[in-house]
């Protein structure tokens, strides 16, 4: 076994078909209409990406995760676009892998456990426990 991550079936199919290609599975009408608009790629909200990046960098500059505030960090517009695109691709890859895990379980609905297994598959196991803890807290507050 090598250190190379396994490419999920859905991600491989999407890459082979290109952006904007229709999936073979049935889609809700709204999703089908959005896909028919053309090859417009959905973007993450810029304000949220900017806030997350600046907060994380400010905390790192001030001495770690527990630190509040910290030095003001300036991020170039192109760097911010790169962060946003990287996050979008990561979400797409994680979603495709979780979908494959779900399909392997002969189910149609992705659940949190599918996402946790997908994180292990794409070699991000360090995210599983913090996300599991957040998920438990989220369920309690509903």
C-alpha cells in the first residue's frame, strides 16, 4: 500500500466528464436546473472564507489556537481566491468520497459516519474526533 490517497469513484467520474456534466443519478429539480445553467462553478461565500482565513492566521500569529484577537493579518486578493478555491475542491472531494462510502453501504443518504469514514479514506483522520465532538454538541443543541 502506498501513501497515495484513493480517488473516489464519483470524483473520478466528475473529473473524466468535466465541469458542468450531468450526473447519471436522479437530481432534485432545483439541482437539475442549476446544472442546466451551464458550466458556472459554485463559489463559497467570500466574506465567510475571508473571516475564517483571517481569524485562523491571526490566532496563529498571536501564539496558537487558544489565543484571541492577535495581530491584524493582511491577505492578498489572489491568496484569498486560492483559499476559497482550495476549500471548494476539498469539499467536493470529501463529498464525492462520502457518497462512495454511502453507496458501498447500499444507502442513498449520506450521514455523518460516511463523512468520518471519507475523512479517513482521504487521509485526514485528525479531523474525525474534533468533528465527532462538534457533531455531538450540535445534536444536543437542536
